[in-house]
C-alpha cells in the first residue's frame, strides 16, 4: 500500500501557498489519517482507497505546478503588487474549502479557474470512492450487522474530518454527500460560520425537503430542540446558502421572514420544523456540515 495519505485534500479544498516549491505531500497535507488495521481486513476498500489516493495525489500535483506557472508569469510582468495580492488570496484560502458564494470571489479569476479544475477531479474521485464504501456498507449490514457497517462509516469520517473530531464521530450523521454534526455553542451567526470555515466545513444548508426532514429527525433523535443556526443569509434582501446550494425550498413559519434587520436563518424545531430569521448577533447552537463531493 503506497503511503500517500498526507498528499490528499479529499473534498476539503486546501490551496498551496503561492511560493511553495516543496513536494505536494507536504503542501497539501490535511487532517487525515489512515487506519491500517481496518484496511488490512477490508481488501475491497483497501484497493479502492489506494486508487483514490493516487488519483488525488496526481490532481494536486498538477494544480500546484499550474499555480506556480501562473505566479511565474505574473512575476515576469513586473506587477509585484498584483503578485503579492495573488499570494495573499491563495494563502487566505488555504484553510477553506471551495464555496461558490464565498471562496471564489477572494481569488483572482485565473487562480479560481485552476481551483475549479482541481475540484472537478476531486469531486469525481471522491464520488467514486464513497460509492464503493456505500456498497460495502450495504453488504455488511446484510451479512454482519449494523456494528460492522458503522466501522466503515467511521473510517469514512476519519478520512474527511479533522482528527480532532474523532471523539464525536459517533454523533455525526451523513446524508448522501454531506456529513452533519450538531454543536451546542452557542455562537452568533458570524461566529458559527467562521468556526465552521476554520474547520474546513460550513454551516449546514437546507436546500430540499429531504435534507430538512433529515436534520429535523437528527436533532429530535439527539434531544436538541432549541432553535438552531444554519447557513442561510441574505444580502440586499436576497437569501442564499453559504455553501452555494441553490435557494429554492423554504419552510418559513407564518409571518416569517419578519424584518429587514434580521438577516440570518435559524431553524425553529417545532412540530413541523418551521424556520425563523434572527438578528445576526443572536446566540444559538448550530450545525456544521462537510461536503464529500
């Protein structure tokens, strides 16, 4: 098994510093770990894991090379102020995953294009890899039961979540391509948003009836029925999800949203899961999400 795990970013987008000349393995290191004992007893997953790591290593190496080429071209033009701004933008994005609403407007267009190309490759490979894991989970549920299937899900969490979250793996839940985790907080909306972004996640988006129902059941199951912050916000009266999910489905309570001064979204977990908008400084628990692809 090739030891390439430190070169991965998974679906959590880390960007190399602009001046980096080192090996991609050190540049693109993420908070990932590999459970060798798990892979030794799950050969199908081990094979898929090796293919996945190799593909992502190749993609990140290509991205780094193209980014360095872009910087060299800009330096040759003599516009050092622009180069410095490019380097600052790339460095600032280093700890954040991609977001149509948030990240790309911080990067110069040409750098954003390179990042888009990298994300396309990563998302494709992540989707293939996660599909294999899900197939194994389904088979394991039938043959060995829920406890063994949960081990595969925990292995998936160990690849895509920071190791610091390991004690909370048992409280995390997944729906399709997103992992969710509830935090008591409380924090105001901006504080919760920043906290999530610093951990390569985002405040949860609730862009469909299925996700809405899933999160309602999740919070009810863990006994958390307080109003909970998610990633809805408004600029100039237009609502959006911070992870780029299209704004369409809503579940506003009667009379909501209620005011111009209230521009952050909290889900009010009443019987029917109504939403309410709250002022930005309102302290609430929140839900963080991570996208797998």
